[in-house]
C-alpha cells in the first residue's frame, strides 16, 4: 500500500497505460460530456455557495489582475516560442493561446487535492478561472493575424463566451449563489459527494486521450517537449506572484498557480482551429494534453502546493 | 430507371472535420443549398487518422443532392475556403431523384 | 442569495438561456435517456414502496375517475381549439391529445417540490399518472380519424402501453412494492439520494430542448400562445376538483392538479406522428415544450400548491 | 410485498419482459459502457482494498488451481458438446470456451448477494476472476484449430489480456491496493454506495439483451437448452470442490462456484469471432445470455449459496 | 469494372424521420427487400431542420441494394405511403456488386 | 461535370461486422489504401438482423475512394478473407473527384 498517493492520479495512469497499450478500453464520448458537465457545474456551484456565505471583497482589482496575468503569460509564451523555438508566427500564436489559457480538468484535480488536504480557498477562484480562459484566446488570434479587417470577431467572441465551460461554470456559480448552501443540499449527493469519483472517471478518459497524442511527441522534437515541461513550473511561479498581489489565501494561491501552469485543451484548440487554421492543431494539443496535463497532475500540483506553503509560512 | 425516378441530379459527398459543421452549413445555405444530410464519421486521409472518440478529431459526412451548376458552385467554394488548411475530401456522383423540384 | 428559489428551476433557466444564445452546450441523447430512465424508475419505486407500506383503498373508483378526467380534458381542449382557435380537425385533435395527456418531467418537478416542502402524497399517484397518459392519446386519434376501418389500433395500443414511460413507471412500482422499503435500501443512493441532482440535469436538457422550440412561437401566432398559457391553470382547477372527489391529501391534490395542467411531449407526439400524420407536429410540441412546460415549472406548480392549500384549509 | 426477493433480480425480469414484448425501451450503448466500467472498477477496487488490509496467503497455489479449473471446465464442456451434442469441432470448441470462461455480470450479482447477506469473501477473488477468463479462450482456439502455423497468437493474447474487463479489474485492484481503504474513501460514494443501483441498471439492460437472444432458443433445439441449463449447477459443484482445495471461506466458495457456473458473453464471443470464425456466434451467445445468465441470476446463485453453506457447516 | 463486380444493381437511398424506422422496415421487408443498411443522420429539407439531438427530430439514412424492378416497387410504395405527410427524400444510383444472388 | 471534378475514381462501400473494424483497417492499409471513411450502421442481410444496440451485432460502413485497380484488389482480398464466415456486403460506384492525387 503506497499511502499518500491520491487514487485519482492512478486513474489517469490507468487510462494512459491502456491507451499506450492500445487496449480495447474507451469511454463513449457521451460519458465524457456527462462527466465534464457534472464537474463544471460542481466547481461553479461550490464557488457560488461560498460567495453566498462570504461576499467577495476587492473583486474588481482581482479581476483586473487576472486579465493582466492572462495577457502576460500569452505574450511570454509567444516570445519564447518565436525566439527560442523558431516557430512560425501562426503556430507560435496558437501554442501561446493554449498556454496563456487554462485547463479546467487540471483545476478540478487541484480542487480535489485541496479538499483532501483540508485547505480552503477563495470562492472567487472559479470566476478567475473563467476570466483567465478568455484573453489568451483573443490575444492568440491577434498575434497570428494582426488587426485585420476580415477577422470575424463577433463570431469568435460568441464562441469563447458561450463555450460550454464558461457557461456551465458561470451558470453553476449563479445557481450556487442564488440557492445558497441550504438550498443546494438536495443536490449535494450528485454534485459534491460524487465529485471525486466522477473526477476519477474523467481522468481515466483523459489518460486515454493523452495516450492518443503521445505519438506527436517525437514528431515535434525536443524543443516542444522541453517547452511543455518547463513552462508549467515557471508560469506557476508567476501565478504565485499574482496571487500574492491579490492577497489570496494558501488555497487560492495554489489554485492560481495551477491555473497559470495549465494549458487549455478544449476552448483554445476550438478557437484556434477556426480563427488560425494555418496553425497545426496537433502541435498545441500534443504539448498541452500529452505533456503539460500529465506533468501538472502528477508532479506540478503537489510541487506548487509545497512552494506556496513554504513561501507563505515565511515570516514576512 | 423507367418512369419513376428519371430526373438526374448530382450527389455531392463531403467528408471533413466535425468542428467545421456549423460554419460549413452556414456556407452552403448561403450558396443556395436547401437540403442536405449529415452523419458522423471517422477515417484516415492525408491529414492523418481522425478517429479519436473525442470531438477534436472526428469527421462529418455531408450529402447534398442538387443540380449540376449548384454542385459545381459548392465544390468551388468549399475548395477555396477549406482545402488549404482543413482535412476535407469531396466526391460527386450521378443520382436519379423523384420530385426534382425538391433538389433545385 | 435569493432564498426560496428552488435551484432545479435555475437549471432549466440555464438550459433555456444557453439554447436561446445558441451556445455550444448540449447533452448527448444517451445522457437524456439515462437521466429520464432513472427518474421514471425512481418515481415508480417511490410509489411502490409506499404501496407496500399502506395498501391503497378505494383504488378502483380513483382509477375510474382518472380515466374520466383524461377524457374530459381532451374533449375540452379539442372543442376550445376547434371553436376558438379554428384549427382543422387533425391539428385540433393532435394538440388536444397532448394536453389531455401528461408530462412526466413536470410531475417529477412537483414531486421534488413536495419533497422539499415535506408534504406527503398518496402512493397511487404514479399509477394515476400512467393511467392519465393513455385515454387522451386514443381519444385524440378517434377525434382526428373517426372510427375508421384502417386504423391500426393494435399497433397503437402496443405503442402506448409499451412505451418507455409506462413500462418504467409500472416496472418501478412493482419492484418497489415487491421489494419494500427495506429491500430497496441498497438502491436508495442511486435512485433516491441522487433524485434531485438527476432532475437538475434533466431540466438543464429540457431547457435546451425548449429553446429549440421557442422559434415556433411566432409562427403559430397569438392564439396558440394564449392557449398554452391559460390551459394549464384552468386544467389544474379541474384536476383539483377531481382530487377532491377522490378524497386525496394535500400532496395528492397538488400532484393531480399538476398532471392535469401538464402537456405530454413524449408519448403523445410519437403516437400522433404515426396515427395522425397530417397534423403538424411542431405545433403541439412548441405549445407543450416551449410554453406549457416552462409555465408549469416556473409558475404553475407553486401556484397550484398555494391554491390547493388554501382550498383544503378552508373549514368545510 | 414479497420479502426476500432481491430487487436487482426484478430489474433483470423487467428488462426481459420489455424485450420480449418488443417494448420501446432500450438503454443507449454509451450507458451500458459506463455502467459496466463502473462495476468492473468497483469490483477490482473492493478486492484491492481488502488486499491492502490483509495480504493474500497461498496465492500462488490458488492461482495455479484456478488455471487448472478453467482448463478442466473447458475440456469437459467440449467433450459433452462433441459426444452428446454431436456439434462440429469448431462450434463445440467455441461454446466450450464460453462455458470455461466467466461472466462478470454474474459475478457482480453474486457479490451484491453476499453484501446483502453480510458474508465476507477473500480479496483475491477478483484476481481469480481475471485468471479464469483466460485459459478457456486459448484452449477453445486450440481445440478448434489445433496447433496451426497461421494462428495469430500474439494478436489473440493481446486481445484477451488487454480486453476491457481484464484491464479495469486489474486496474481497480491495483488502485484499491495502492490507495487503501482510507485513500479510497472519497471515491466510495460513486463506486461503492451506488454499486447496487448501478448493478440494477446493468441488469435491466442485460434483460433487454437476453430477450434479443431468446429467439435462438428454438433454433438450436433441445440439446443446447438442456446443456445451458444443466452445465451451471454441475460446474458450480466442481467450483465448490476447487474452493475446498484452496481452503476458501464460505463467501469465496460461493463466488468460485458462481464463476465456474457462469458463461462468458463478452470476452469469449469477441475472441472466438476473430479466431474461430467458422463457429456460429449466435449459438454460444444464445446459450450463455438467454439461458445460463438468467438461470444463474434467478436460481443458481441462491442455490450455490445454500449448497456451500450446507457443505461447510457439516462437521468434517 | 473488369471481371470482379460486374453485375449491376440499384442502390436506393432513403432519408427520413427516425421515428418511422420500425414502420418502414416492416414495409420494405413486406415488399421483398432482404437486405438493407441503416445509419443515423440529421439534416435540412422542405420540412425544416431535423437536427435536434433528441429523438423527435432526427433522421435515418436507409440504403437498399436490389434489382431495378424491386427498387421501383419500393420507391413507389414509400412515395405513396410517406410522401404527403413525412419528411422524406429518396434517390437512386447504379452500383456494381459481387455475389448478385445476395441482392435479388 | 465540366471542368471541376472531372477525374474518375471508384467508390467502394463495404458493410460488415463492427468487430472487424481493427482487422479490416489493417488489411486495407496493407493493400495500399491511404484514405477511407467509416461510420456506424445497422441492418439486415443473409446473416440475419444486425441491429442490436450492443457491440456484438452492429455494423460499420466503410467507404474507400480509389482508382480501379486498387478497388479491385481490395474487393478480391476482402472477399477472400471475410466472405465465407462473416456478415459482409460490398458494392462499387463511379465517382468524380477533385485532386485526383489524393485518391491514388
Ligand atoms: N480515399 C478516401 N476515401 C474515402 N474517404 C477518404 C479518403 N481520403 C480521405 N477520406 C476522408 O476524408 C477525411 C479528410 O481527408 P484528408 O483531408 O485527406 O485528411 C479523412 O479523415 C477521411 O475520413
Ligand atoms: N437536397 C438534399 N440533399 C440531401 N439530403 C436532403 C436533401 N433534401 C432533404 N434531404 C434530407 O431529407 C430529409 C427530409 O427532407 P424533407 O422532406 O425535404 O424535409 C432532410 O431532413 C434531409 O436530411
Ligand atoms: N441488399 C442490401 N442492401 C443494403 N445493405 C445490405 C444488403 N444486404 C446486406 N446488407 C448489409 O450488409 C450486412 C451484412 O450482410 P449479410 O452478409 O448478407 O448478412 C447487413 O447486416 C446489412 O447491413
Ligand atoms: Na495557463
Ligand atoms: Na394534461
Ligand atoms: Na464458467
């Protein structure tokens, strides 16, 4: 018995293994949809309940700082990819959009970790998550195409703002806030008690999906592998810095670090595919799904937790 | 065939990325297509395997029955718009239809 | 925090909003099937358990009255649609069949409301629900086609009686009755504890579906809109009357009123499509799904509850 | 109220009835996949947790005996089918592979029965289950084809060992063992509390599937019907014998008897279809699904339980 | 084609409402069709969009390979039975088949 | 058709048991097929009804656009390998394609 290992991480490993071995294991897309819908609503509702309990303070400056963080990370990624990776403009912009944006699956795992460790976090974090999804995508398109006349900004905004994740997170947040802790009690068995089990199934599926993209590894060479492995901890440090500026608690700091470290594999790919079609979608997806996601799940989150704890326990 | 279905039309089949569905439908409707059928598919082509059971890399199969000029128009426009950057394949066949009025 | 709002209603609103905004949110059909299967079984089993606890009395007269109620409502709807709406025979009959029949989703929401309010109801209600589904459909076909030779009654009866909802409700009822409260305990976590969460997911989907049909609104003009909005409270009053005749408790009265007020959007559409093909299916579905269902969920049920309470607390 | 009937069996009956009546009830394949994934993981994890609590002793000899049991049962079935049933070589081998292998659905029902009865069992049983799946399939192929040059053994081994059930059972076992009872607590609501409810849904679906295969009954005549009905209790006795050799507890004995009595309807059909294509797949499936599975669920398991109890309570 | 698949048959494709599946299958089997293939589809036509992810308004795509007389019979019968009130579209193509005995 | 899609190819459609998918794909890729499209289907044929909503008895529908020699090769090989014991049906049609280089 390996005490200390969180079993949900093992589900990811199981999926990865099954995928690599090309085993006959696959979850139907309908289940993936169901499971991710439940997770998004649950994360949103958790935030909403807390918001109903203790109204957020200093929200406006936090939101502004979050936007700034998204912009900063995207620019940073873009310049590294251009200067060191020698990627062409379109591909650099597309990959940067992925890394400036966030992964909700990674966030869910971090939330589960905090739950196990009994560490609280600010109820506004799901809101910051939503906000952090957006600037990177818009910036990525701008970096790829410049400010052209033909860009269908309306369509792009619609796609990003009305994407499944934004909608369910914000919807859950509002529902949680409106119904409050007591009103949501009858929904707790599905959304809260099953949360970690559902997350385990989600991670099993993510393992299978990540395995599908492992092949891309070789093709895109050493630079992209290194990039996908080193960006997370670096960006996590920047996230911790911003968390300090916002005065977040330990839990909030760990979550913001995780968000910064994570790379989008749902919203960003869809937006880049339609707005920057000349970028190779396999390049970003391989990096985000096959390297950065596993790294964050297996090593990153515990690492960020340790660093944040160490930093915040320092006498200031 | 005798009598019944003697009007000739073209059947244009398009296989492409499922994430293009909304855009492509808007496009062909703008070109004047009034009827089409879509089903889900997977496959392999120049752009590699598109068979993941995940939205990102699955295909759709679009069928359009219409007259020759419209088929050519759609073919040209889709080629211009999607050929360079997207996984897409198209082919055209002859079909006989009942009720030619339904197929422009 | 808006205390007093039941969060499941907010899920419907979220789905409706997402649908109206044409957001990229849709639950796979498989999930809709799963969720509605669970709800139907759970409602049936709840009834069955109660039946095992306290055997029903006066069942035969209740069933006869229920049949009568179904016939009365269908005739009423038909004559209003013909006389005031000037609909042709086939369409009037088809819409009447929808409104004479019942909506199980609406019933589930009413059950959840009673649960929250702590109001008990007779265990026979799921049985009445099943019974109320049937006469309206047969009558609708008769009204549309008269007593023709070619009508495939055998096929129609089979379709109605062996429809998913009848089968799962009755199946659940028998299972609940046979196994009893103790025997069903191990199944409670899935069927009873998750009930309201599952219902929330169901309503999210219903919101999306309703939004799809909102477009029909404009097309079918003012009369159908008014009809779909005014029939529910009127029929609810008739339902309350019948409940009094049966001597139902407060909970039973609210549920029967809700059933009378609700319009079928599963069994009736399928039956009408095959038996009365000349009727426009979009007409009935728009009314039942896009207007009557939301009305009952958002306004109707609390209203019927208040009226029933007020009536039954009157000194007689 | 029929006390004593386990409600999950009624779900099977409901599905069977609906299928026979050709009712409009069907669970989407995605739900079947989801539900069976949850069951496999749960069974594995239960075993793993127990293994973490009390390490297995005498495992090697148990595994060897299990292999022997699988081989013995397959040979027995083959000779009966050849000698008494006069089946051709390919068909006899294919059916024998089904009956030498095991049914995980049947095992899950037996686990649920033991849970209700409060009877414990050895944590190694899921391991024996996995092991018992395999020799029958390989032997079936050998019996059908002899030791031919062209047989794609590599491919066959891959298919069997990397099949969904082996992977999820072993994966669950390792996860359960690595995380231990405390680590798995947050996953318990999904995997353990819902177990019986999920099993009920699974059995509803199995009833529908079994009904689909009832038609084969007539076609394959009296011999196959008798075979499918008599083999389970006979093989169960052999299973009890092997359990005594292994020194299993009462619970373990019942489970091993059930495994021996059960016939595979997932792994074996897939393997036989690709390796012994000349065998008629409907023959084995009808026997395994439409006769042996219901027999074991409805009559077999309680019977084996009674016999095992009676045997083990005898003064030795 | 040379040698292999030289027997000619008709391929009749029918797109219609999925709720008609049971009825339509019974119908064509009664007409003598011994083989057919069905898949799920969505689409748009005269009867509007049929793309809801809900049973009520999705389509099926039925393919029947058979000889010309049977194809005409099926075409006529389906037209008589469904054209007036249901969303339905049909087209016919030439195909070459192996094993002509399988396709009447 | 004029101008646009004037290159002729064959469209080979195969309907067979879904459990053969992996094997069949390996087979046709080995024969030189570089592009194909697969969708899920159900149906009836000589081997009975294949419409269970369960993996055991559902079908796939495979489409391959290629030149005549390759189509004949695939047809021959699939016939040899699967005709005797599996539920399988194949037919061939003429199609016009853009970008003939994509279809060997
Ligand atoms: N020769 C072919 N025959 C049938 N389908 C094809 C063929 N080539 C490509 N496809 C389909 O078209 C999609 C896009 O092709 P491509 O743009 O070549 O990657 C593939 O994923 C296949 O589903
Ligand atoms: N021109 C067309 N080409 C391909 N499919 C069509 C066409 N017109 C209609 N369909 C399909 O046939 C169904 C019924 O058509 P309709 O009866 O015109 O509403 C539609 O939902 C489409 O899926
Ligand atoms: N005449 C036909 N037209 C269209 N599809 C067919 C036909 N015959 C058979 N099929 C399909 O091919 C599969 C295998 O056919 P068979 O080998 O005849 O059982 C069936 O399950 C059908 O989906
Ligand atoms: Na990031
Ligand atoms: Na009603
Ligand atoms: Na066995």
